[in-house]
């Protein structure tokens, strides 16, 4: 399958004032499909700390997919998309659009998500919302595309069109 890192961005989580349920949801879903979780951390909503962790993990070459949770809303402390954009080589808007489209079927608040997805080197970086329910919904939308994305980034993907008859 592929390897992943989970980065929870939460002031309260980093201060041990809140349990990281969203990170647990990601771990459960990914482990359930055979994904190896190689990195996990909780950092506060600080641009520099987010950038440092994203860069460290993506550049290590060990993590194929780096998933973040939290910091994608509209509060002044929500800086995850800006931090992510500052480290990306390329943006992959289709995954973020798919997550928002599916979430919009459940709540109009999905329009307020500023989550981004992109690549840094051979690592796919995906911003997910902060709530456990939204993490589950969004991750389930993109999981079918993740193996092919990883194969493509590694230069191992075959034709992505329909199989020949």
C-alpha cells in the first residue's frame, strides 16, 4: 500500500487540553486498509511549526502521504492552508474539491473549508478538517485515489485510463 504521517494542528491538543480524536479517526481508517503510519505529531496553530513539520516529513522520503487535521477554517489562528501552500511544489485541487463537494451534501458549512492538497517532492500533502466526523467523511472520499496518486508520484503508475478489453 503506502506510508503516511498524521499531523494534528490544534492549540488545545498541543497543550494537552484536548484529546486528538481526529488523529485517531485517521489512524483507524488508514490502518484498516493496510497503510503504515510512520509519523504522528500534534502541533499548535503556528505557521512556522506547521511548515517545519511538513517539510521535515515530506523531505525525509519515508512518508508517501502526509495528512493534516485542523486549522482549515476561518478563525485568525487557522493557518494550515497557508503553511501548506508555502511548502508545496504543486497544488492538486481535485482532491480538495472532491472533499468539499461531498461534505457540501451534508452541511452548507463545507463551503467555508480552505483545505488544500498538493505535492512536495514525492509526498502528497492533504489538509483535512478538524472534526472527527468531517475527517472520516473527507478521507473516505479521497481514499480510492490515494494509491494511484502515490504510484504516480513515485513514477510507478501505469495507464490511468480504463482497462483494455
